[in-house]
């Protein structure tokens, strides 16, 4: 097996990915910021063509809803080539626990997906709590979830990101910030994590593309999440540093080659 390479670049370039059969790319901070395409994003998407898949810790959309939003800003990416942490988490829960009682903290697209897949709304007990980025999350929500955890509910975390960058590169609070509130209340229940730096999204994208990891590359803007996930899945990594890098690329050398199901909450934002 050839050594995995890490390349730092300040701009997206189709030439950087010409040699690969599959191109996986993060979304926020790489192709878009605050629902606007970043410079070079449209040309990159067009040049990569059917080789390109989006692999994102997004936990607000499904592939279908996000595809529509991207198309509206000039990025033509079909739903079947969009792999999102929130959607993967909900689909996995529905597959492993058909008809389970689930409390979903997320935006409406994921709540509708859970209902469409036959998951039941939790009442005074829940089998699973799915925590995604939920802009309506309140202290009352937190209190209810803590009670359900005490009664034995499993915690599923869509992604551990504390934030994602806005158009100015400033942090927008993410799912990990909500999970920090659970930890602040003394809830040390382990969480099953689906998003990067775990490799599950990358593995799903590669399976769909029908390409081996040895002929695929991941493009991301954060070494501690995108880069670690790429290493765990066996891909080359292109580290996009359009803004000042928040995590040194050298930190990639500390990444484990394994694929644990749980991720500490100290993971940096993506």
C-alpha cells in the first residue's frame, strides 16, 4: 500500500484531483460559506463531474434537501452523491431499531426523515436520542433529554463539531456545542458518533462510487476532522487552507488507523 499524502493548498484546483477515480469533498469552508459558493467552487464541481461526492458533517439537511439548495446557488450535485452525518445517523438508527421510539433534535428535514422511516416519537421513554444541529434547542429540551438518558436511552451524536465557519471565517455553533451542554450537566453517557473524524461517511461514499480508497482523495479544510477521517479510511488528503488553518496538518500523524465508534468531545471544529 502506498503512503498516504497530505497536500496543503490555498485554492481548489481540478488539477489537484485529476489522478483520482473518486473525489470526496467537505462542504462548509471548502465549497460554500453561509449558503454562497466560494471562489472556484463552481469550476471545481464541474471539472470533477461524476467523480465528486460531498462528505459533510451537516446534520440539518438530507441529501435531497441539500441538493436543492446547492443547485440554487449554481452547484449541481445530485442527492445520491451527497453523504451527510445527520442523514446517515437517522438511517442507521431506523435500520438497526425498526419502529424505535426516538427523540430527534435536528432541523425539520431530519425529523421528517425519521418519521418517513417508521421511527416513533418518544414519550416518557426513548430507545434512542439523536442529537444534531437544532436551532430551536432549549434548556427544556436538555432537561427532557437528560431524563430520558437516565431511563436508559442511547445517545447518538450526528457529529462532534463545535462549530463551522461562516463567510468571514468566524465560528457558527454546531452540534458539538449542544453536546457540551449535556457534559456540563454531568451526563457522561457515551455517544455513538457518525460524523467525521469517524470514517463512516467516507466509507459510504466510496461504496457508492465503487472506487477503492487507494484511488480516492479527500478535500477538506480541517486536519483534525477531515484529515483524520481520510487517514482512518485510507485516502490521500488535500488540506484546503483558504483561511488561516485552525489545526496544524502535522496533527494528522497522531491519528489512529482504527475506526472506533465513539469520539471524544475535544475534537476540533470542522
